């Protein structure tokens, strides 16, 4: 089953490109001119998001490099104990909403220290697959808009994240 | 965002201050200026990488639009999306959002970002109160962030390299967990919409 899933996944992009191109040909659309026109627009929006990307990368790198995240870990450790979540996953769960590459490094470390099929590593991998770099995504998504007040976005994002993490933990326990 | 960003920066700078005090065990071997420089450098590299793929997909979406492909799919697309976004009629916006979701599900990382960003831009253009995120923006962003991925390729890869007996075992639980997280996001978002209406 997983083979079928990964086949679909890897076929998605080429299939999409082919469909658009063939449809354009059939309808005799000026595909090249349309591509150039759209591409120009895309490049200008890439330039527009640069300040937001620099701002969020700066904040995230300062947090991780300075050890501020590890300080946060010590603060929330008691809460983890109450919830029954394994302490080994603490830094992983705090890192996850902030940095994608940072979490991958942590998963690698967990696999090395506890074994790839250990509960801790399975748990972390499941959490990795069912969540997203929240903070970064919010900054980038709203970076292209003129919105100043995010309203409930952050709260909903965190709620979804917590449920995803929690469900991963419980599922790994039973499966 | 103003508050979050300021707090993150302040926390980072303060912790750097503390860890450089004499007598404290400095766990970070990275210096402050290194950290500043690499983060800004990485950000620009990231944008440059994204710019190419952004140009590519914007170009192809423009072909799809110009050739009438989007228009011919718009009825189906509207059906799928009307549950989450009943108020959006513009077919380009709906299509971009749908593409963003699909690219996310199929794990097309940067391409997903591109579709999502273009969709957010479209949503911004029709947002009546520019200062406040519209209901649709909040919904789109949160659903997209909780979106599940069919095959979490990188993690499966890490596991198989680390010698796992069944690296793909995590796919099913992460699908279920992702689904639960998406449902939660939609539900909480619908509830919050009414409570946090912009003044």
C-alpha cells in the first residue's frame, strides 16, 4: 500500500505539468508567452516575500542557536510529565513548529540513540509526518498579504498541532 | 506577528547574553554574529531557491488559465472547496487553493508553498478589511498547516538509513494523526470565526 502511495506522490508533479501543457497545445494557446508572463509575476512575488523570510529566519536561528529553546524546554518539562509524554521527545516537540530542518536533525539523533524502531523514534517520525512548521508557515503565508491582525490563525494552528502530536503519541502506543 | 517576533528576538538575544556570562556552562558553540549572519544568508538562499520554482509554477498556472483549463475544471473545483470556502466565487483563487492542498498532500514541498502563497495573494486582493485576516485566509492557512502528507518521504528515508525493519510503518498512524489535526483545525477555525470577527 505504501508503494502505491509513494508512486502517486511522485507522479503528481510530472502529471500536472503534462496535463497543463497538453491541454494548452490542444487548445492552441500561446503556451510559451503565457509561461513567460506568469513566470514574471511569480518572480516579483518571490522578491516581495524576502523581507518576511529574513525576519523569520533571523528570529528562529537566534532562538535555536542561543539556547532559548532549551530554556523553554525546562519550563514545560513538568507539563509533559503530567500528560505522560516521553521526555526524550521534549525538544523535538518544541522544535517542530519552529524549524523543519532542525527537527529532522533531532529525528536522526533519536534514531541513532534509541534505534530506528524504538518507540521514541517511531513516535517522533509519526509526529513529523503529521505536522508542519507552524510559525514559519504563518510568517510566510501572511507575508504576501497586507494583513496586520492575524485574528485566530495562531490559536487554531497551535490547537491543530497539539491534537496532531497527541494523536501521534497515542496511535504509536496502540499500533 | 509583531509580538511573536519581538518576543522571539528578545528571547534569543537575552539567552545569548546569559550563555556568554562567565561561569555559566555555554552549550551553544555558535557566536552571536555567526548566528546573525548565517540566518540572513540562509534566508536569501532560500528565497533564491524558491524564486525559480515560483516562476515555474506561476508560468504553468498562467498557461492553465490562458488555455481555459482552469475554467473548465472550475465547477468540480467549486464543489470540493465550497464546504470550507462558501463565500469565494473566483475560480482562479479556488483552483490555487486546491492546488496548494494537493501539492501538500503529495509532498511537493516548495511547489505547495508557491500555490499557497499565490492563493493567499488572491485572497488578499478581495479582502474587504485589509488590516484584518479574512475568515477565508485563516481557514486556508490553518488547514494547509495541519495538512497531512501521504508519504512523509524524508522521515521514511531517515528511518530506513538508520536500519529500521519497517521504515514505512509510520505512514498509517501519521495519516490518521494528520487527519485528526486537520479536522480539529477546521472545527476550531469555524468556532473562532464568529468570536473574533474584526471590529
